């Protein structure tokens, strides 16, 4: 957990990399109480072999070997057959008798010998690998849907190491890596024990039973069996690893993306297995390379060793390597037994660079399969038909499986963990929206518990990391230690003038900050040179404790002074968030300040200052707002957020100062325009910008249907929804005296962000709104549209790129639409030069329709006014830049106007 907010650029790069990698990795398992079988696994040269799958034949109980090749397995009295499996090595079986004592068994693995059998590979003939892949493609959907109800236990261990890091950022020493072992480079070490539940077609849920993070007893693990489960080659593509989905080697259209090479076959316990090399046809495409092993006759995946290279379009990552081994669960049913994901990353910006890597290993055991489709090989067409029918109509399966949600005593915890299969009970709505649960008891561990139930032994290096970090955690939490860190971080430096200064007390959990210099110095035609400053004080709960209630309170004081207008302004406010579950909050603020007529602030103070001083163009339109407002809201139901606001405002028009200071650059053909937007855009001095009062009540609801989320003991984090988000808003102005604003205004919006896989992603939004009743309204009450007339592109997606700021403000019904498609390398990655640059195309369209009767523009011949834009852009220029070419279509113009816009950001 970061302890300073000074490292904005570095944090964004590092956390993006960490989130990308860590959210996708994890798995392993536990088993019944009994005796211990342990030992070391080596290759034919005597070298330790990590990640070897070890399981008891005839059961789904197993483990994996650690980095030193050591393994440990819980076994019971009697004769047991132990199976050792690893991709590319011969499967070893050992039969032994357990007689009331622990036992040690070392195993040496031998590399698999592949033979071509009866297959002839000639120079002119089609490689036999293609027919094997075609067979696997034919049964891909069957195996994807074969198990419709199941659960398993997962033990997951994640290790991350840093091999290169900066000591300072922007001249300041950082403590972000302070918990890192300087000798081993271990930055993150975590273990977890969880139960995972699945019901076709897409329902899933994971319950974290135990969590341990080295050096942080208050933090919940990142580990997720669900993330491991998403790395399935039976899906057409793995989504979320990159901006485009990684195409499976047996996807329905895989032949378009891969070449295949048959390398031979081997026999494992009577099962013939083909080894196929997977070769990308094109560099830069989101593809694997490596090996996939397909069983003969059944054409199911036996195991795989695949790599996603950097050129596949993964930012900040050198590679991600995936190893999976499947094992028999029931007759004719094989499922993933172990999975290993290791990676290397290289994240940085300019001279700030972080390099490292790591792995997440795990095994899925204690399977409890409630419903699956046996393979009727005597009638494969019927088997496929049955599997597809179940996938399309999962209601035929009956009630979902679910665990008993009873209070866990220490005895009960051990009983549950020790069972061979996950406890199951039928509970309504078990899979409804909650996809992951971090139990409050999950961190109540001790060394005795993990020594008893940890299936994969820790390496000596990992043991040392736990001992070192756990022993110093108490010191790190102490007041003297935190005060010393704060003293170092709170020192005022040169860059604090630019970025803003922040003071933090990490022991008492409060902070004080000032606004950046670029926000503090402004220039406009109403005030002249402006000194603007914002002071913020925040009190919050321990950000490193995932198991305590989350709340925070912040206070702000915001002042500004115009040197030409000689007018000071001041506003203040307090905001409190009550918790991190429904995120209930209350905000109270008030004062006298300058405000843009468009409350979405379409032109930034920096852009306005640049254009005023250098271009002799003053786009910003300001009025004086004396106001008080109360704003509150909460998530009243899952996915149903309700916000309300009561505000009273006295609005006063402002004029340009006179005499106005000359701009830095004086353009002969230009002159500053009046601050009155109705005069500027309509050519008349409208009474709409006179002094006015408004008492308004607003209610807005944001609805995300079937929103999924992860539950922490005192927090909830949202993960997504299969449906668009619906926003409904209503504002009523209540007059207190004659001339006050008196109207009713409404808005409806639908919006969504779509992942379209290989062809990219799309964002869209459609809005309708207007006034139901409009007895009295002023220009500040009108609907204003977010846009820009400067070179700088708008920061808000739901904005126009060239619409004049206030030409089309309205009180009539309007329709507004925005759509933007990011190709994410779909087109330009096919070109070698552009692939190296990593530039990516983006296209968009923006539409507006309002009635033609509008006092702020000339009347057109049609009853409806249509305005449209088409944008053609390139993003990810040097990773953070974007340039757009804009064609703007005005209703009274036969030729579109042309514009360029630039923006910056990751």
C-alpha cells in the first residue's frame, strides 16, 4: 500500500503493471487430515523441479512442488498411488503404503520421448498437427461446457520480485519499496486458501477462507482462483490481459492466426498425447506461442506451456508464461489440476524505471462436480448436442450449489478446510451478484495453522521473507517509525511548488495538502491575473487495514484574488464518507466564487490562460455565484445509486475589467469579446444574464443492472455489469420571490463500455433531456454542452470536439450521442514500423439535435437542428499522447470545418 501521494506518475505506471499482472494469477489446494508424504522432485540431471503436479490417484487431492522442488502431501493410512506430472516430462507413479507415520519419497522426473508413430510428415503434405487442432476445435465447446456445476478448493501462492528500481522520484526519496528484501528482491509474498463455485453458463463465486501477506497482517491477498480459471484455452480468447483478447490456439478461428507443427506423441497411463507447437502467423497480434498437448481420440487438452510475448500488445510486460496440467476428475471428465503463471515486467516513464517479475502458482483440488455431461464416444454428435443444449438452457440443472454460510469457529474452520470435498448446500441467490468474498476471519492465522494446512512447502527464501517482514511489521506500525518516514516525506522540495505540497501524519491518519502551481496562477479577462489556492485537510482510517471500517472526512478552503478586478473570492466545505460498503456520503459547502455558466467547466483555467495571453481569445464565460448547497447520496441497493442535492444560489453577471491589460501577444485581427455569452454568441444583450436567484432540488439515480462485486469485511468493490448503465435525473427550481428561477428539468442517459475482443473496445453514451416546465429560467439554468474550441481535446468522453461553447445552449428537448472506438492495435499492429511505435487508431462520432427555435443562433430551414462531428485519431503516441483530426458538420454549411485536437494521459 502506498504511503505517499507524491508519486503520481510512478504510482500509475507501477500499479497499472501490478494490477494487470496480479489480478490474473493464482491457485492451489488442500486436503484431509492425516500423515505427511514429502520429498524432493528433480530432473534427470538432479536439478530441482518446481511446479510439478502431485496428486493421489483416484482422488482430486494434490499439491505442487515449490521452487526448490520440495513437495508435501497429506495422506491417510493404507496403500496409495501417487502421480507426478509435469509438462514435457514422463508421468511418474509410485505406490506406497502409509502405516501410521509420515513418509519421505524423492522422485526423479525423466524428459518425455516423443515418437512420430504411424504419422508421416513430408515436405509437401499438410502437417498432421492441423487435423489434430481441427478435432480439438470441434470439441472445444463441448469441453468448455462439459462440467456445468462444480466447486473446488484453491491454495495460491504469489511471489513478486523487483530487480531494478529508482531510489528517488523527482528528487525525493521514496518508501514504496521499503518492505522489499534487498537481497532477494521479494516485494510481495502471499498465500491464500479459498473455495470456488461455478454454475453454467457464467455464474461463479469465490470465498477466501484464509489469507496471508508477508509483512502485512492487515491486508487481504490479491490472489484469485477465479482469475486463474479465466485462463482457459477452451474459451475463444482470454480477455483482460491486454487491450485485445489473447486468441486461444484451439479457438474457432485459430487457423487464421496460428501455424502448427506436429512434434510427436507419447503415451501416459494408456492415453496417447500429441505435442503440437503453436506458432503465431503475425507479429504484434494478441497470440500465444509455445506448446499444447492434445489427447488422441478424445481431442481434449492434456496440458500446455504457452507464452504471451511482449509483442502481443501487453503494456509494461516482457512476457507472461502459462503452464497448465489437466487431471481426471470423474470418468471421461478432466479438469485443470495445477496452473502456473510467471512473468517479467518493465514499467517506466522517462528516467523512472521498475523491472522485475514473479509467479503465481496453484493447484485446484477437492473437486465436487454436481453436474456434467459424460462423453458418449459411440455417438459423439449426440454428446456435442447435449452439451450445447445444457449451455444454452442452464435452468435444466436445477438449484445452484452453495456452501453453508454459518459462523466459523476455529474448530469449524479446521473441519471445513480438512474435508475432501467442498461443503455444498442449496441456497437461493447464492450466485446473484457477489462474485468474491473476503471473510473477516481470513487473516486470523498463525504459523501453526499454515504449517498444518499449507500443501506446498515454502522455500528457505520465502520462509526468511515471512520471518523478516513479520518481525518488523510491529516496528513499521509504531509511531516513532511512522513519524520518521513522515519527516522524510514531508520535507518541502522544489517540485512541490509545481505539483503541490502534501503533509501527512501516517500514524494519526490525517493529511494536509495545497493545490499545484498550474492551478494557482491563472489569467482571464474578468479578473486579470489571478492567484488561486486551495487548502485541504483530510482525516481517514488506516488505508493499509482491509478489515476495519472505511470512512473519511475532508475539509477544504478555496480562495482566489483577481489583481485587475481587485476582487477576492472564498468558498469552503466539508465532506464525509460514512463507509466503503454503500459509500454513503454528505457534502456541505458554500461561499462566493466565480463560476463558468457551464458547470461542467468546458475550458480549463490553464487552457483559457494560454489562449488569453498568447492567442488573444477569451473563451471562458464567468459569473459570480454566492451559494450554499447540501449534497448527499448512497448505494441504496446493489447497482442503484441515489444522489440528492439542495442548493440556493445568487448569480451576478460579471464584465471584463477596464482598462484591460494588453495580451502578451497582440493579434491585429483579434480583440477580446464581451464576457456576456448571450451577447457574444447571439448578438443581443439578453436579460438571461442579469442578476437572478435559484433554489433548486435535484435527484439523480445511476443504475447498473446485475452489477457484480467483491465483498471485504468492511468494503465493497464493483467489478462490472453485462448491461448498459442507466442515469435518470430531475431538477426542480422553487421560486421564493418574484423573478426567481421556476422550472422543472429532466435527463435520461444510457452509457456503456464494450470489450469487442480482437477488434478493440467501444465507449458509447446517448442522452435525452429538456425542460418539462419553464416559467422562469436564466442562462445559468440552461442546458450547456461540454465541448472545446481550443487545441486541447476535452477530458470528458461525453463531449464535443468543436461545438461552439454556448451557441446551442437550450431549454428545449435535446438528443445527444457520443461513440468512440479504440482499435487497440487491430489495424496498425500489422505494420512493422507502426507496431514498434505502438500507436493505435481511434475513431469517434458525436451528434446533437435540438429544435431550431433557439435565441442563441440563427434560424435554419429545418425544424430540427443537427450538429455532427467525426473524429479520426491516433493514441498512445509515446505512450501518453493523442492527436485527433475533427470534421465538424454544421447545419447551414455544405462543407465541414476542420480542426486538430491534442490530449495527454495514459
